[in-house]
């Protein structure tokens, strides 16, 4: 599985070839999350898109309040297709092949797949008419923008 991996903290804006701290690597599984099994209430998602947020940049620099152990895969929000469903997940809410978007705490979304431990609180169905690139930025970026403009 390919993932964007941070092995040392630093400037996320430089390419790896110029001393940057992020690089696409083949990982099995992603360093920041256990992908070997899906929790009973969770889902596995083949990631179509992952959003980049200010928090991701701060995390890679070591300046965010949450400091994951190195190495880690950044990314808090994603969209994609469900590929596996935990045994306790209601099949009326989540099923294999469903388009979803969601969030994962502590990163892990900038990978080819991500496991969401609790589908009910970490995922939502992507409605018809919304493409997966838009959906990836919806949970945090859209919500933050909406609150900033409305309140």
C-alpha cells in the first residue's frame, strides 16, 4: 500500500528530493494505523481523495497539540469506497462499495486505504451529485468555513 509518510518533523512544503519530510512510500500497513483488521464497528475504505488542512501541516512540523509517534501518515479527512465492513456495522448504514467520506483522529488518511474504527461517528455517505474530491474536504474544511462565516 502506498502512503504519504512523515519520518521526521519539519517543513512539509519542500519535496523529499530537497530535504522535505514527506515522501510517498510503499508501506504494509501504514505506520500510523493498524490496517490488519477492521474493528467490529468499523469500516475499511479505499481512499479516493484526502484533504490537506492547516492541522495536517502543523502536525508534520510537530506544532499541533496532538503529536503522533514517528513515522506517521498525515491526513484527517478522506473520501472513497468501503471495501470491508465490521461485523457489528448495520448493513443498512454502511456496505461494501458505498461512497463515503469521513475523519480519522491522529492522521492516516493520506494513504491508499484507511480503517475507520467507528463507522457511525467517523463516516457518512456521500450523496449523489457530490464528487469524491469535494467530499474529502467536507467534514473539516467545509465545517470550519461554515462556522467562521455564520457565527
